[in-house]
């Protein structure tokens, strides 16, 4: 029974790891655009305040 639990933990951690890698890859692609948009909005906000 303990062996089964160990395998489940290993499998779930591997699956979670793969999902994390996918999410990180997606975030790297989207993150650049989000960063640009955020910087642009902050800059716009500063201009409008003056």
C-alpha cells in the first residue's frame, strides 16, 4: 500500500511539474506583452496626471 502511495505522489508531482513548465512557457510568451502593456499604461497614467 505504501508503494502505491509513493507512486501516486511521484506521478502527481511529475504531472504538476509538466503543467508548471507549460504554464511558465505560456507566461514567458504572454508575459513580455503584459509587461509592455503595463509599462505603457503606467507611462500613460503619468502623462495624464501632469
